[in-house]
């Protein structure tokens, strides 16, 4: 679905950020294509570009590309020139690349542990200022001065301070408890809407992919992100907290599929090893299919690639409880001071995700997989602000690849 169509479905989401709906949407789409085309001409990937600089969308929907001052690679100069020649792309010179900022962000907790900051504190990326933002419910003047002094070497106002009681929360997972009553849709769907043979997220799928139901041994429900693999082993990818303290066979949805292989760690990222055919006539297959919208009655897209979120980009998620929803990336990386876990934040003016959506795929308009639904991102548990696990970083950490081939592969 085109981004302009996504905007039309949820105009009020974008008005929160001052976007001129259709115009900004079209501009974002065009600029993303230009960005990828320039990188391709220089034989670079978006991951390699992170060493040269960073990028984000401004509140007009324009793509801002940042280049690190005095880059070590000679190719950066010609790359900058090519981007500067592109229409509707803004080029900025900055001191730090995205990779640099990640490294500085990661050391924050260790560097400030003697200050006894609130356990609710988080440190977030701030692309616009080429720095970081400290999010905390409380901070003394002395603590603020000491933090500013610690980061003075990075430049004036490198650390921005956002002090607000709304940050007084510890993210809570979106697992669906079996005591929560949710009517699981029947396969008997009206022929006026979808065919009688239409599937729901609660159907049993031989072809495994993203956005379908995963039933835990306890009876709780989560959503699949997609299929992962490492060597000859294949896995259902979902949120790590879905697997914590779960013992026995997992099912998709009623048919056995396997047991827990990885139940999280530094990322809310979990793997269920696929060892069971579920006694399904066609067995189990790994695919890159994505069940975006329940109304389609089956998988309706394919996962084309795995990508990183871009600030103020329009994204969607698919889940067993709230189906397909749309939001905007409001923070590309938030790191918890308490345990060092990292997430990216998506905000909507309606419920973006709720219980049962944990593990649900978060993707952009090109069906590039960005992450998976993890936890509430506000103290009210409204579902309007959601923390999501970065899929690239989590998969890389565990040496797992995401299945993105268009050809299905039989597993069991």
C-alpha cells in the first residue's frame, strides 16, 4: 500500500507532527527512492552509510541526510556531492555518524552510574541536534550540571534534557493473558467481504510467516514476526518475553510447532525452534509471507528485506489483537538506564498495539521489516506509544538471519 494511502487512513496521526498528509507522504516516498538509488550507484548499503552519517525526516516530510565532518573514507566526498544534487533532499554536516551516536549512547549508564539517576531514566537518539536526549521523571540541578560536564567534550548541548513525570514507568510487555477474553474470528467469513475459505490469524498455517498467531504452552497468545534461520535450524521469531517461563510445546495456532530455543537477553527477542509438522497435510514451510490485514483473508504481502527505522517515517504493524495499525517513528533508539535494553518508539493517536500483539511485525511501506512489537512505551499503557525491538541488531547479536526469499522452503 502506498504511503499516501496509509496517511489517508489515519490523517490525525500525522497532524500531530505537522505533516502535510498527502504531500509529505509523496515526498517521503520519492526521497527514499532517491536515497537508495544514490547508495546503489556508490555500491553502498544503508548499513555501511551509517558510518558516514545519519538520516531522518523533518516535519515537512523532507529527507535530511547528515554527513560526518572529515569522514575517513574518500568515497564520502563524492557521495555527499551526489546527495546535494538531489531535489528535495537536505544535506547537513554534523560531528557524529549514527554509529558514533550509538556507541556514545551505549556507554551512558556506565558513565553516569555514580549519579544515582532515576531507574526510569532513558537515553534517546536526537537526530535533529546530532546528539542525545535524556528522558527522566526527575533530575536535580547538580545531576544536570554533572551530566553536562561529562559530555562537554562532545559539544555544547550534546545532551538535551526532557524532564517530565510521564517518564515514570518501566515498560510492560504486551502478552495476552488467557484470562483476557478475545473472540478469535471464525473462518466462516461473509462472502460479501472475503471468500468463505478465508483464513484468520488464528488459522493453522503450513506456510509460516509474519503476523499470524502463536499459542504459548500456558495458553497465552503472541504474534509471529516471521521466520529466522541459523545453519540448518529454522525458527519462529517473536518477542522474547513471550517465551519466558514457558515450558512445553508452542503451537501455531492449534498445531504443535516446537519448543523455546531463545527467550530474550539484551533484546526482547525470542526464537521457537521449528521441530513439528503439526500433523498438517502439507507440513511446515519457511516463507517471507506477511499477513498484514485480516480482511484480506490470507497472507497479502512479502517481507522484502530487514531495515532500520527512520525518524518520522510512517510504519505499520500487524498483530493478532489489534490487526493492522499505522503510526510514526518518534524515536529511533531509546536505551533503558535500568537494564540497557534498547527499543525504537512508534506513536499513534489511536491504539498502535495491545495485549496479544507482542512479536507482531513492524514494517515500512516497502514491506521492509524494521522490528517487532515489544512493550508499552508510556506510563499509562494506552497502546498509543509502543516500544519495539530492533530486528537488525537483535538478529545480528544472535547470528540469526531473517527469511526473505520469495521461494518457500520445506522444513518439516
